[in-house]
C-alpha cells in the first residue's frame, strides 16, 4: 500500500510541475489517504505482535 501511496505522490509532483493543479490535488489526496490507511494497519499489526509476544512468556 505504501508503494501505491508513493506512486500517487510522484504523479502528484509531476502533474503539479506541468501545471495540472486539479490532477495534482486529487492524486495528493489519494496518496495521503493510502498512507494513513497503511499507517493504521501497521499500528494494528504492531499491537497484535506485542500482545502475541507477551502471551508466549
């Protein structure tokens, strides 16, 4: 998911450079949402891994 966020971010930078401000804003929003979702999923898995590690001991 971070890969797609990075792809949309690069598209946003390139579109902004060429003057397509609407496309740039849309892809920046998509990249921000994908990064947020990836961050939430990472935090959920981190908490689950810590809880599983404590259950073993």
